[in-house]
C-alpha cells in the first residue's frame, strides 16, 4: 500500500502541488488526469523519489525506491548504448539475470541498434520493457500510450491487465480517455496542483465531462470556425 499525505511542491514561488492526499493498493490501477501543467509529472517524480517535496509518501512494504519502476513521458538514453545494453543496465540495477533478451523483446525492437536512434514510440517501448524486466512491485507510468502504435497499445493494455492480476500497484497518466476507461479502476482529477475529484470506474464519465466543460468550448469558439 502507498499512502500520500499532505504532499506539497514549490519551485520558488510557483506552487506545483498543493496538499495532495492519495492511497494506492496492490491489484489496483489508478489513473491521474489533468491538463498539461496540472502537476502530473511532478507528482510521479515525487512518488518515485526523484523530487524533493513537503509531506509524506509511505510504502508499507519497505523502501519505495527498491520496488518502484518509473516510466517517464520522454525516456532518456545514454549516448552509444544499444537497446540490449540498456535493458541489461536496468536488470543489473535490480540484480536480475537474463541470458536471452530477444526472448523478452515483446515489442520486437532492434536491440542491437543504439537506443538514441529509436523513434519516440520505440524509445517508450524500450523503457517500458526495461521497467517490466526489473520485476518491480510498483509501476508509475507517465503517458505509457503516448506516441505508441495501435498494436503496441494493445500489448500495453494486456500488460496492465497482467500486472493487476499479479497484485502490483499501477499508477498511470493518459490524455486518452478510452484507454483510461479500459484499464483503470480509479481516476483522480489533478487540477492546478490539487486533487479535486477521485472516482471509481462507474463514475469516470463525471470527470470526463467536468474536464470537457472547463472552458473547452470557449477556447474553440475563439477560432471562429
């Protein structure tokens, strides 16, 4: 179980996260939604221990950094490192021994190529593969479907279903509501750094309509289409 209590984050005078309180249980998939700049990525980085913050992030099973896998929106790769070497590096970090990475290559990536030459979608798939091979208990996935082809989206959906069956904690963000409806058990609406609404699957439509009504029509009208 992960408990997040009174989490605050400032960059100078800019308040990015304000009194965020959440709880994530094993076997659940939680979606975080909000406009660009709402604070989703900062929240994920705080949970993953990559940002300093005020408040509490508590994992009841031990040190969260030893059990968490974080997939950033835009994964970074060292220069002159192949896809296979990247996966090996992530496995080494968790003391996991794998003899045949091609067997684990579910996205059919060119593992002998330098990762920096990959397309945006291929980079996302390589990073996700690495996080999965680490056998983490917690998965924080920032826009896992972004830039990925339709077939790979199907694979990712199946992976999420499997993680839920394995009683993992999964938290993800997406701008595509159809994927959230399909994969998530709970949705949390992050607006201006605060969680303004949390709902279960039967009430997802409430958040979708609330986001659609928050000035979207006015913005479109400005185009005078």
